C-alpha cells in the first residue's frame, strides 16, 4: 500500500473548521497520471502505485493516517460575499511532512459530496482535471508558486454537465489550502477566537519565521501581501489569467490555487478574458493586480481585531501593510520584465526609463495583437545589431514597422549593457519560455482523452511542458500560436 508521512494538524483545530467526510467511492477508477518525482520529494513511498494507485487516488481506499475532511470557508465571488462556501467537491486527506521537514496539504478534488456541496454533485469532469494537471505542473516548471498535481484518475462514472462527461479525480498538493475566504468565514461569524487560531496555525505552517514577531498578525498580513504581489507579477510576466480570483480561490500561502477556467494568452491584450463565467471582465488579465489588492483588503478586514484592541489603530496598521502591495508588485513586475527584455545594467534612472521602454513594447504588442510568448521568445534570440533574424519577430506584427521602431530603441538601450551579448541572450532565454500550456493544445489533449479514451496527447504535452525553456526537437508545434480555427475563446470551470 502507498505510504504517506501524515502528520495532521488542521484536524486538531476543532469541529468548527471542517466536516469530517469520507470520499464517495467511484465505480471503476483508473490511474492515468502519477507524479513520481513529486512523490519522492514528499517522502511518499509508492512502489506499488500500479496496484493500489487507482484505489487511493480516487478516494476508494483511504490511506493509513489520513483524516479526510471538507474545509469550511466563505468568500467574495465576483465581488459578492457568500458566508458559506467550503470544500464542496474536494477533501483534505491530511497533511504530510516531507523528508526536508516542509509541511504540505494533500487534497482530493472530485471526491464526492460534502456538507458544503449545496446543489453540486461533488464531482469533477475529466477535462478540468486534465487542465489543472497540465497547467499547475507547467506553472511549477515556469517558476511560479503553485499547487502541484500528484495523481489523476478517471472514475468510470459519467458526470452530468451541459452533457454527460467522463469523471475524474485529481490529487493536488499545496503548502496550505487555507484561503483568504477561510479567514472571512470566521470573521463573518464574529468568531475572533477562531480567526486567531487559524492565523496561528498558518504562521506555524507557512510563515514560521514570524513566530517571534512583535505584531505577528500584522506581520502575517504583510507576508501574504508580499507573496501575492510577487505571485501576480509572475502571472503577468507570463500572460497567465487565473480566471476566477474570488477570495475563496486566493491562497494564504501565496500559491496559484484552484485552476478553473484559467488560460495563458496567445495574442496580447490587456483586457483579455477567457472565463465563460466572467461576463463583466472583472478578472481580466490587466485587472489581476488590483483584484489581488482588493482581495488582500478583505483579508486585512478579517484579521483586523488581531492587529490592535483599538479599532482605529488596527485600521491604521492594516492600511500601512496594504500600501506595501503596490510597491512589492511594481518592483517585482519591473525586475521580471527587465529580465525578459535583457536589461540588467542599472546606473542612474535607468529603471524608470526601462519601464517606459517596456510599456511601449506592450503597447505595440497589443496594437498588433502579437503573440505574447512568441514575441519574447524571438526577442531573446536577437543579437544587439540588426540582423536577418529580426524578421522572425517582425512577422508576428500586423504593422512590422511599429515593432522595427521599438527594436531600434531597444538596441540603443542595449548599448548600456555591460554583459556580453551572448550572456544577455542566454539570460533572456532562461526566463522567456518556448512552451506554455496553450489553450488549443490543452483542448486537443482533453478532446483525445474524452472522445477517444486516448491519453497520449495529454502525456506528450505534459512531457514537453516539463522543460518549458528548452527547445525540444520534433516538438515545434507546441511552441506555435493557434491557427485562427484553433483559437479557444472561452474556458469553462466545468463545475
Ligand atoms: P470554485 O470557484 O470552482 O473554486 O468553486 C466555488 C465553490 O463551489 C466551492 O465551494 C466549491 O467547492 C463549490 N463547487 C464547485 N463545483 C462543485 C461541484 N461540482 N459540487 C459541489 N460543489 C462544487
Ligand atoms: Mg475554489
């Protein structure tokens, strides 16, 4: 049997925090993906995964030491507060301690109804399971903090959505599945004691360095603010759109969490939206930083009584901490974008001039609907002098002369670089991916699995995405933008 190094602490917080629930068995589980490397890192001994993996990762067998429970949480969904959400189709199996001493949560998603399911069936369709597996593992390889995918199974049971679809269960791993909405749940009930207990739990688990801090709860908010600012800057630098940045989908550990109708952009647009449920464009690409701050302000409100007994002082503390978000975000964004453009020299006011240059690039890209990833891919391969290769980049632009003008400005700026040109190109290539999980490729993997029971497309795409910065022979098609007829306009959460 697969052995997990469980050491459960969330369960010890008390009944108010969750509902103990066993996964609902499925008819005919089959394991089609298992992340050996992650299992090893986590200290999971899985030598017989071929035998027992399907039972364990479908929830049919609850492994030894697991204490499955559905976590309670609330959340602002598209700006409206819902005091009662919670794991409606997911379960915390338990917490594990990896060989290096780090603690992780193990979660099943699609494991059946819970007390928090409302009208939902507690199940997940295979398509969203495949998308989450592919995108979360790609994000990890792209150096974006994220939940990981440990395993995925088909259930052998259909789930009813717009039509009947094959069902799946994904096992995912996070530093914590506590969300901003978990704090809101107790704050809405004016249960200050529970908010404090939860904050202490999170500090112990995710931010142990804050334990001795003189105002540990303000320090917790500050740490979450910083991690979220850095996280969202990473999303922006890769053209990633989360799609449903509700406060219940925002992790207290600063990881990308709850992959639903998420997507990477092909053509660059600041106001790009993919999610079919985001009709107002609240969670459009360009809104993500400000929504991040909005969500963190909701977290600050929930933590307020912990900052100071005097409400006015508490508000002042919260405001000061929240003000840090913009500074963290702006500096992380600029640092990453400068790296993407090969701009490292930093003498005098160069940074703010670089910002103007970078914003001009984004403007030209937007006006020309240039492919986000391919623009930086080709830029990373250009020498500091005009060359025949410029054509590869210019071909992405409807008005190449606009980009040619920008290239001139960029090359003028490169004269200030002290590194040699080969080093500059290598640096750029190490941060600008060749491969991202493009929607049309994910869609192709889902179609093959759903319609033909063929998982080879999924596995090939997953393998390519394990080395996103390395050009792989024979895998050129995965770097390409979609043909007009392949473009995916919307993604669905599939709930
Ligand atoms: P999401 O925005 O997808 O993260 O989900 C929002 C809320 O709806 C969470 O409380 C989920 O647990 C719940 N939910 C989503 N899909 C289902 C489902 N199929 N069955 C039960 N609950 C669900
Ligand atoms: Mg969610």
